[in-house]
C-alpha cells in the first residue's frame, strides 16, 4: 500500500529548507568543505523533496479522456527526477568539492556556530527520520521492514526515509571530519568527509533511480495477490479455466489484471431454467420460438455480465488496489 497524505514528504521539505539556510551560514563562517557538502546536501534534499511532493500531487489527478488510466505513474517519474537530482547535485558536488579540497587544501576554522548548526541539523533530521519511519511502519503493517523497502510501490515515502537516514549519518561524518581537522590541523580529514558524504548520496541515488525505473515500466502485482485472484476465479462454478493472466502496476495504489476465462455456459444456462419453463413457446409458433431464442440469448449475456460484475466487486473487496479488471471470454 502507499501513503497518500504526504505528511513525511512535506515535513522533510520544510526541515531541509531551514537547514539549507543555516548550514550555508555556518560554511560562510568556517570555510569547512564538509559543511559546504552538508549545505549542498540539504539543498539537494529540499529540491528533491519538492519534486517528490509535486509528483505525489500530480499523480492524484483523476483520469480523463487523454489519460484514461489516470496519472499515477507521475509519482514514479518525479521520484526518478529526484534520484537524478541527488546523484548530480548532492553526490557530484560533494565528491568534486572533496577532491578539489584534497588537491588544493585551504584553512578550515570551525567555531562554536559550526557545532551548533550540526547539533540542530541532527535534531531536525532525526525528527524527520522518525516521522518517516513511523509512517512507513503504519503503511507496511505486518510485513518485514526490508521486504517492504525492496517491494514498496511508494517511492516518495521510501526516498524520504533513505534521504533522511543518510542526512543523519552525514551529520556524523561531517562532524568527524571537522573535529579531526580541528584537532590535527590537517584539512584532508574535512575533505575526505565531504567525499564520504558524496558516496553515501550516490549509493542511495542509484538505488532509488533503479527502483523508480522499475516502477515506471510497470511491474506485475505481487504473486500472493495474483494467486488469491486465481484461487477465487477457479473456485467459481461458472468458470472452467483461467488463461493468459497478465498484471501490471498502474500507480502506487492501482493494479491492472487481464485474464481470459473459459466460462461454463451450462451453468449460466441452468440459472435460466425457471424462466425457460414459464416462457417456452409452442414449437409450432415460429415467431414465438424466434422471440424465445432472442430473449434467451439476451438473458445469457446479461447473466454473464452480472457474473463478471460480481467477480470485480468481490475481488475489489479483497484488495482495493485491483481497480482495473479485464475478464475476456475465451
């Protein structure tokens, strides 16, 4: 299931916007490369979380004549843009600045304001991480945590969770680099911490990009859900066989399922016995026989339509994500 309210995304956006400002101020005072990397890290996070929030809102637009299955995939597209942003702006800049600082070292003068900013950053990032983890737990239910992370169809929530986990870790990495530089007087430690932060961002960006590329392609729905659908259909007395089952993800909360069903016409016809008994004409009256045949055919088709409608209602009660069910007669 997917989170729809975006509370964790909006909280992360507000938090990182504030952190971007104070970290840049701390960098301007201290000249720390690690603090600059942290500043750009927060700037990248704020921009990426804005993309996640925008994608979530756009994906909730209702279907229209142009996009008859809706706009759900926009959530995945904007999350992919966000992953690219993390890689280019966050990872790329942090590593570039770290390498440049190693090749062209400069003095780093961390003061009390640097440590205050790092402590404030840890508190804010930690709270946002807690909020994201809490929302993840409410959505995943009884599913094992790492299984949920690997298979979740909600890229926005997972992205916020991972970005803020890396942000919290990045604060410790930056603090370690600044502390070692202040203790030894060697700016290389500060530069190395910048590179480490960049590598952390690069790793999460690659994973998020890979996952969102999968979601855009439209993976099949979970096997346990497919198996439940097939078990239900095969238990119906009007179904002889189910073939050519195809499923795909349409959005975070929507699946499409297509199947060819060989219906048992005898079962459907048997449901018309009472009507046949009361309506069977004299075989000598050709007009009446013709009318009877037409009416009987119409009733069979109506019965088949009602059967399909019943399948759809009952399957959607089982799992509300089964929004688009296409049952073709084989």
